[in-house]
C-alpha cells in the first residue's frame, strides 16, 4: 500500500477538481430545489447541453467566450423551463413535477444526438491552460487548477449574492417561509424566474468547464446526475453550503476510495449517502437555502 | 385527506360491514374476472402479443406495489429495481448453485427478498420522502455493485448475467412451460389478481387508514397514541413483497438475471408506469404499466424510443393530474 | 375495483383483435434481416453508425443480386440496452418481423442471453459485435455464428507484440468489468512467463469520469502501459492523460479496446503513438475490399470502420449460406454455413464447423499522423486467421 500515493498534493488537487465541478452543478440544483421545491431530474441533461454548446461556441469564438456565452444561453433555456414547465405545474405534486423533468431529460438527450451527432466530441482547453505547472514538486495540469479556481470563485460569488444582495435575501426568505415572504411583498414569481435561470446557467457553466476535463458524449448527463443528486441530498436539500461541503467530501471519498479500495470505490457515494442520512437525516446543512 | 376528517368522529366501518349483497356481488365479479382471464391465451393466439401482455402485467404488479407505498405513505421507492433484481438473482443462485428445485427455490427467493426489505426498511423508512427515495436508490445501486463484483462472479455471473437452470416444477409448470407465453400466462394472471386484491384489501383496512393519517399529520397520530414507524415499515415490506413477486415472475419466465435488472433504469420503468397510470387507485398502476409496455414496443419500432418516451411522459403527466386511470374514471363518472 | 378489471380485460381483448396474423414468409420474396440497435444509454452513441453501415451493406449486396436472386431487407428494432430488452427485441423481430437472421449491436451479455432462445425462435444469429470467449466455448449453439474477433484473439495478438517489444516492467489500468479483469489476469501471466513483471494493476469502475487519482498513481512509470478502457472511459482517460503528460513517461503504450477506429477523431492527438489491436482497415489488400470501401464512402458518405466491415462480412456469410442451401430456412442455412469457405472483403475465409467462428485476420496498429494532418491507424502487424485462432473448444456443442 503506497501511502505516498494517497496523501500527495496531486491527489488533493484531484479531489478538489472533481468537487469543484460538482459544487457548481449541485449549487444550481440546490437553489432550484430550495426555492421551487422541485427536484430537477433534467439537471444532467442541461449540463450536457451546456457541454455540447460549449463545444460549438468554443469552436466559433474560443473557450473564454464560450465560458460567458453558454451560461447566458442556458439561462435563457432556464427561463423557458421555468415559464413553460415549472410555472404551469406549480400546483402539482413534487413527484409529478420531478417526473416531468425526468421526461425532459429523455427529450433533450436524443435532441442533442440529432444536432451534434453521436460520436464523442473533443474539446480542447485554451492554449494558456493546456500544459502542466509546477505544484509543490509535481507537474499538475493547469486546467484542473483553473477548474478549482472557478469552483471556488463561484461559491464565493454565490455566497456573496445570497448574503449581500436584495434578491439573495429574498431567495433565502422565500425558501424558508414562502407564504410569509409573499405576504411581505416579495414577488415570488419573478424571483423563481431569476433563481431557475441562475440554476440552469450554473449547469451550463459546469458543462463548458467539463468539456476539456471529461468526455463529451451523450451519456455524460445521466452519469453526473446521480452524483449530483447524492451531493444535494447529503448536503441537506436546498442548502448551498451543505451542497458545497458534501461535494468536497464526495471528491475526497472518491479519490481515497480509488486508491485504497478500488473494487469497492464505486459504492463509496452510496455508503456516504447511507451513512450521512442515518446519522443526520436532514443532511449536512441547515436545510433550505442557507 | 379523508382520514384526517375522520379523526374527529368515529372512523367509518371498513368494507366488511357494507351491505352483504354488494359484497357478494363484488366477490362474484372478482372471481369471475379472474377465471375469465385464464382464457385469454385462447383469444390472443399470437405468441408475441401474449408475451407483450405478460410483460405488461408483470410490470403492473411491480407498479401496484410501489403505487401502494406512494399512495398510503407518500414514499416513492426510486430503488424499486432492488426488489426486482434481488429475487431474480436469488432464484438463480438457489437453482444453479444450491440445486434447489423450483418450488423451494422460488419460495426462498421471495422470502429472502422480503427479509432484505424488512432489514433495510428498518433503516430507511423513517426518512423524509426525498431522502427515502434516494436511500432506496442507493440500496439498488449497492446490490448492482455486489452483483458485478469480481469476487462474487462465480456466484452471480458478473456482468454477463446468470443463466438459470430451473429444475422441478412450480404449480405444475416446468422450466420449458414457464418460458412459453401461453403456459406462463395463468401464473402471471393469477398472481396479478392476487396482488391487486392484497393491495386493495390493505388499503381499505384500518391499516391503510392509519398509514394515510400518518402521511397527513404524523405528529397528531403520535399524540393520539399511534406508533408511526411500525405501520410504515409494514407497508414498505408489503410493497417490497409485491414488487418481489414481479421480479420473481420475470426471472421464472426468462430464466435469466443480469445486473441491469438492478439498475435505476429498470426501476424507472415501474415508476413511470405507476405515475402515468395514477397512484390513487389500485388499478391505476396496472393501466399505466399496460400503456407503458405497449408504448415501449410501439416507440421502439420507430427508432426514437427515448425521445418518444420522454414526450409521452411529459404529456401524460401534464395533461392528466390524476393519471390515466383518474382521467378515465372522471370520464366514466361524467357519463353517469 | 370492477372499473379497472373491465378496463384491463378490454385492453387485452383489443390487443388480441389487433394482433396481426401470418408471419411466415412467402417463398421467393425478400429475405428479412433483423438489426438490433440500442437507442438509450452510452451505447446509443454507436447505433447511428451501425444503422448506416447496415443500410450500406444491404444496398451493396442487393446491387450484386442479393442472396440467390432474392433481395435482402433490413428490419430494425431498437431497445433500451439491457439483455432482457435485447431478447424481447429479438423475439419481436423473429415473431413479428419474420426475419431469418439477427444482426446488430449485440453486446456479450446480450448474445449470451439470446443464444439459448435462438432455437425456439427459429432464427439464426450471425454475431459481428460480441467479444466474449464464452460464445465459442460453453455458450455455443447450433443457430449461433460469429464473424468478429473474440477477446481471446486480441489477447493473443497483444501477446505476440509484447514478446517482441522488449519491455520488462508493466503498468496496467483496466475497466473493473469482466473483460478488464480477465484480460489483466491473462496479461499478468503472459508477462510473468516472459520474465517481466506487472508493477501496478489498477482497476477503475465503468463510468469513471475523473481519472486524476489513477493517473497520479500511474505517474510512477514502468517500461510500458496497457490501457483496457472503453468508449467514454477511454476518452476521459486519454484526454486527462494528455494534460498530465502521462504517456510521455512510457516507452510503449498499448491499448486494448482503448484507441478504437471510430473514436480516433474525438481522441485527437491524445492517443498519438498508442498501439491498439485492430482487425481491419480500409487499406487491407484485396480487390473486393477496395470496392467495398469505395462503394461504402459513396453510399454512407463516410469512411467505413472495422465495425462496418464486420457487419458486411456477417451479411456476406449469410448470403453465402443462403445460396448454398438454396433457401433462407434457418435450419438449412446453418448446415450450409458449417465449414463453408466464403468470399468476403477479408478474403476467402472459412466458417469453422466445430464452433461456428469465422477464421479471419487480426492485427496490431499504431496511431500516427496521416497525410493531411489527420490521425490514422497504421497496421503494423497483420496475421491471418489460421495463424492465430485457437483450436475449437471441446466444450462447444454448436455443430449440428
């Protein structure tokens, strides 16, 4: 058992890189759940859409432009999602809405197939991030460090928005006490629109970032959805801070698992879910958007 | 909802005390339909369509199981695949490796799966609905990982699956008869009727009332002196038992088990079927399962299976808030 | 309760009335060929490729006169990708579609589930996709034939290559799956037998997206690296390895199903220099092969891959059997196919009677920069079937 393999800077960075991507995705999912009480099973599909759009926009305008344009595009998609799907089904049961989002995922998948084809796509990182840098004695891919930076930055930005802006405050209010907030004059409809757009834009951002990091293929949405759901549930439904913490734990467990218990590593997320929920049924966070 | 109202006055008498004439008539219809159904293979001679119908009602059994849990307790079992795949694998392991003949292997498979439900239910049934759903999903995925573990490959066949050699006979059907649609039909049909009766009876009993009341207001039930965990655990085990019957039937008919049976996607079929049909009645999930099976077959022929399934799911859920069954019942009542 | 039972019965009756009747084929009409496709999940990616390849092959063979004057007609059935769904789809093709033979995206688990049913469905399967060795040993059946190269052959090819490579220490990374496990075991034994050693033997679960932690472990290099990762796992690994500069640390990188033909474009430069087993390239010698490539590019508007070639040969074999038997009846065609020498785009190859395997070529190729800057496979070693196929296993009871 090579312990140096486990406690190296590279492995730490690996865990953080995976956690960063999950953080961005899970935050979006947690936001939508916290505010709208909807478990969006189409989140993985939006992420995939973001990755494919990132490929096309990246080809046309370059990676950096894609990083800005694609989340904006996905925000528009999010607006359509909120107005055409979530709002009309507002009065329906959670299960029904969740199943509709699941149906949406089944529609977006083949649609992506049709437009971009079925062969996995190759997305290159921008030249400045393509190589490796010296990191405490080992060479480590620059792109992953960039990913960690963006993940960290998004968390800070999100925390800042929630804490210091008016709309952020409204979001926290509505997620904790929707009726009271509405009575106090918060326009929940407009807020829902904002939050859903933001959540889906995050999914798009994660998709663009994933392009040079993971494989861009039609199965990418489904595979990351389960991880994302686990992270959100472990983090405490709707709690952003909890989702971030859960993503970090998830990243570390994956890395440790692959080194220590390779065959059982695939079980690690589920054991995490079981363990956390049995010890603390509401998850890490203090529940609701916090 | 009605259960809450009844807390303030004496609970209505369960069906057993309804006018005797109506009861006898209901029983007559039930037995009549059960017997009549046995003759379906004579009408539906195409082996292919009978096979499709069998798939439909077996999926229906699974859907009824999870529909019961959802309607009575408000808990959705995402990991329903666990109780479809587990009895299948147990049947294969008992038949192939322990050389048990059919009646024993099938009974033990069912027992084992139900026992697993009892053990894991004790852990998960206390959770809130969404964590519960995720936990059952985690259970199914863990079972799937176990089935593909390299160490257990001699037992489970690993990724390639387990082809079963079934010996002996179950209710007079040997392995060959079980694999043919026409001879398998009676077993599947009787199982369906039995399961629907069990689900209906459990729902229309005090047990069902307690469950629905707990779903409406758990705290008040506890104040009133009811244990709120045991009934839910019992409901979970009953639901898993029903789903296990479906899994066992699938395994008996195909004589094959593979890790995909434990995958979330397999569970997805039953879930969609249940929700499309409507969980509010016992028959809703069955209708949903028949529609779903027919749809999968029809859509598959076009080559756009996933897309059409997605569109159908969205349309059905959006357009029919009470499911397909609810819609049909409303139509029927409006005519009257 | 009466409400639903009435409806359920009504549904059954309606289905019965709607049941189409005859599915026996009129003698002399077109011969129906069933094609199984997976349209959801990760494998759906390749369904489109298989469909266009099949349509092109059928068109080409029909242009040559079909099978004994009868045209070949493709009947497609897509399914969700599980073995049970594959069996259901095959059942539908046989009972509803009236097909005489089944082809398609049959993964090993699908073929293994299908083989016991072929007899009762009265249909042949000519497999051009599944690689499990069990299909030529204990899971043989009279109605089952295979034309593509099984796992055992790829392992054999790699063994030859390993012997000549001179590498002493090896690192392995394989998918934690039956194929990956059995390969790494066989490979470990081979390397040991040659006096070398396996330093690291890593397994990653199928569906791994982030290989960082594996790559970090593999950064302690040996002479050579063997990668048994498929499809999107392989894509992610290749992409991330490039970012870590992993392959540069090794003298030799061998791929086992890793760098495949149809993924070469999406791999880009990530797999330059990697060797991988490859059973066919468009540059294979032979007039029939050249004609096939030209016609294929004209009809399908893309370059053919080895999967297209395998499918073409499956149909060529079926045609040869039908011609020899004088009928499309499965029982007659299977008898005709045993021991038959068939003219295919691979050349003149034999369908071995004892285990129903086509004794055809296999090779080892390297990814190089081709003319025009595109990455292509360059065949380095090519062995003919008789040189590398193991003898038929006594476990196989296929011969009728």
